[in-house]
């Protein structure tokens, strides 16, 4: 539990699902965003962390195919 003088921040992270991560990142960069990082989540998909010109971050995720109907 954070103490009274604790200056650390906590935050929720939202993910926006995209069909093509590469295309979405390209459009965001053209609009002035910067890419902070990108990484793979094993068995899940690819993620890119972007920051808009005002400094707000958003995570984009492209899920891997899950193998058809269950």
C-alpha cells in the first residue's frame, strides 16, 4: 500500500485492437505520434506503445489468429 509521502503513480493501461499493427503505427507516426516501444506477447500478439504529441500514451495490439471456431 502506498504511504502518505509516496510520489509514485499508478495507472491503467488500455489496449486498442487493430487489424494491422504495422499500418496503424505508420499512420500514427505520420500524424505526429512517437513509438515508445514494441514487443510480442507469446501466443497472444504484437504490441506497440505510442505517445501522441501531447504526451498521452496508448497501446495498440494485433492479436494472433486463434485457430478457428472452438
